[in-house]
C-alpha cells in the first residue's frame, strides 16, 4: 500500500479522518498477514515508510505506524504519506547463553533471599503417638 492520506474534508471532522487512516492501515496489515506464505518462509514482514510526502518519507518499524499517525495529528498535518510493503521473511533465532540453574534446598522469596526449609514435620504434634 502506497498512499497519501488527505486530512482535510468539508464534512468529515479531523479526528475521524485520523481514525480512518489508522483503521485502514490496520486492515491492510491484517489482510496481508492472512495471505498464504510462499514455501520456505515463516512470516510476513513489512517495510514501512512514513512522512509528509513521498520524498520526505523515512523508514519506520511496523509497530510505529499508529504512533507516527498520532504525531501527524498533534502537528495538525493536512496530509501524510504511508507506505507498507509486505515481504515474506524467515525468523532468525539468537541463541542465548544458558545460565546455570542454582540448586538449593531452600525456597526463594520475592526479594531473592533463600529460606531454608525446616527438617521437622509441622504436623508431628497432631499425630497420635504409638506409646499411648
């Protein structure tokens, strides 16, 4: 989707035009994500650009679309350019170093201090003794 959104209309108020632009972008993303992926790809990635016009548009992340539209609203822009291109991609997994697990006999509370478990049974007194 490559589109210049006009934010001036004789009958539609400015906030409704902003909401309509956000909704249109959201619908487009949903429609593209539901398309069948080509073989060998894991997910749809999106190359996005946003700016006052096509020449001044800068690359943004897909999660910044609503934020940028809200910025245009705050600045009272009369129009803005939004480009969203769906690109099939593969996930890249980054291996993390595994931290060795600490094994201890106690339990850890919310602060991180270790409390030792008591070796005695708390129900010892409740059981009848065999001597009586």
